[in-house]
């Protein structure tokens, strides 16, 4: 039997057996590491302790490593390590559990969008710089420009909401590339796992550079929402100079993940990460470990009926990750956006962007604080910049009423059209 034909749970049991055999070695390693990291963290939290933090923290760390962290870490590696099954306790085979095996027929909502607009618009797919891209373009006229989109956390470029935006712009003459990030949609990587936000920005920049090479005479615009709103801004610092200075004409950043709202934070995790060798754990031990629920549940409209419809659409999409926030993803968000110094440095860097910028944000957003967008836009270097706020509206503006959705889309198009 090929490995792909083995049930996930069988492989998990085998991995756990190996982990238990290695537990004594892991315990010794964990005790040594924590004997160093715990005293350091205690000294930071309690400066008055002085040198007393060393023996106290060392003993606590070593004991925790031997008794709990080492043995537990090996078992978690077995279940959630880099090469662990995506569904460790499922009786489905490894091949069946991979999202890439999901037939396109199951993407019912996205297929409905394509069927409604298939006569006037062309829907194709391309892999560009290792990112899977959903391409929508007009059939009956030459393209006026290029829009490259990046989705938010756990969504994907082929989601029905993303395609609705692509359709809106393609009907007005634009070719739209809606890309799947690593670990999302049909791109490679563990489902719902983001090793580093900076790497996503570099990946997206490479895609935009490649698209510029395919359409050297076309103006390029970027659009991203939430995590994608951050990525489109950050990506400009990794693009080729020619792309950024001559090809790129404007950026649309929607509810960008610059200041994470309290509803999407886990203060426990922020403190917990400071005691552990988190980069080692995220890369080699248990990157897929499910932790908090993340932003799911607080992103959609506050209107009960609209929220229900949005949740139904999300639940019906087999390519959208619906599980809990994974360890590697939680770590990169925490260290990049919730650690004060790192967050301040990133915001200051992004504010040096000179490309014309439109920001859009709902004032009722519980996932990303609108105050972050207000502060950010005030300090942006670009001469052409604006922030449009949608009073009382949520993080996902397309989950709102029809009037809000129409304004959201028309505001984007007005911004782009003025720059041509």
C-alpha cells in the first residue's frame, strides 16, 4: 500500500509510538532549554527579584521540562508535527485528507459565480511563483489594467466573495488575479498554517513581478483585506524597482491587520510564547497544533440574518480553513503584530509607502481596530491617500447589507479609475 493510502489515524498511532520512545531524550532537552528561558522571563517580569530569578526559574524550568514539556512535546510532534497528517484522528486516507484532493464540484458557491458570469467573463487558473492564482478577465474587450488580490487569514483567492470582487472589476474591463497564499486554497503548504507573514509578503511580491512581466504595458493595482491588507502594503518593499516605480499605480488595503482587536487576541498565548523556544517549536515540533479560535465568529455582520448567510457561505466552502488557529500561525501573528516593538517598527516601515493608497474600514470591526487604520493613514508618506470608513460595519464588508456592499465596491473602482 502506498503511504497516501494509509488512514491518517494509523500513521498518527505509529508516530506516537516513535515519540514515546524518544520522550526521555526530549525531556532532557526541554529541561535544559527551560532552565535558561524561564529565569530570563521571570527577571523581565519581576525586576526586583534580581539574581533570585536564576535559581528559582532554573529549577522550575528544569522540572517542567522533565515532567511535562518534554513528554508532551514529543506526543504533540507525533500529532501536529511538520509531516503529521492534516487530520491526525481521521479514518480517511492521507490522500483523501489533503485539501488538494477536494473536487472542484464541491466549490458550489464559487461555481455559481462562474456560471452566472461565464458568458461575458473568462475564468482560468495559473500557478505563478508557486502561488495558485484564480484569473478573471473580460472576453469581449482588451484589458484596461490589472488588479492583483490577496485574501485574508484562512480564506482563499477562489472563494465566492473574492470572485465577486473579481467579477465586478472584470465587468469594467480589468484582468484580475486572485491568489491563494501558502497554506491556503490550492497553493502548497499545510492547511491553515503560516510560517511567517513576511514570507507571504515576499511571495506576493514575486507574483506581482511575474504578472508585470506578462503585462508590461498594463497599470497594476493591488487589493487585500485583513491579513491581505497588510500583505499588499508590505509586498511593495520586496518588489523589483521597475514594478514598484513604473507598473504599480495604486493600493487598496481593506481593514488591514495593523492593530489586532481584543476579540481576536489571546493574552495568555502572548505571555506563554515568551517562556518557550517558539521558533524551534513552530518550525520543527508542532506547527500544526490547534490553539485559539482566532477571528472566526467575530468577523461578519452584526445583523443576525446577514451573519447567518455569511456563515453559511463560509461553511459551504471546502477550501476555506475552519479549524482553530495553528501554533505557527498564532506565533507569526503574535510576534509581528502583537509584540509592541515589532509592530511599531513594521507600521513605521509601511508608512513610508509612496504609492497612492485607499484604505477602507468598518467602524464596528471587532477583529482589526479601525483606530489602527486612522493612525496609519495619518502618517503615510504617499501624497494621494484616503481612508473611507463604513459606520457600524464589520470586518468583512461583503457580509453586510446590499447598500454597503455596493458602496464598498464602487469606492474601490472610483479610486482605481481616477488613477488611470
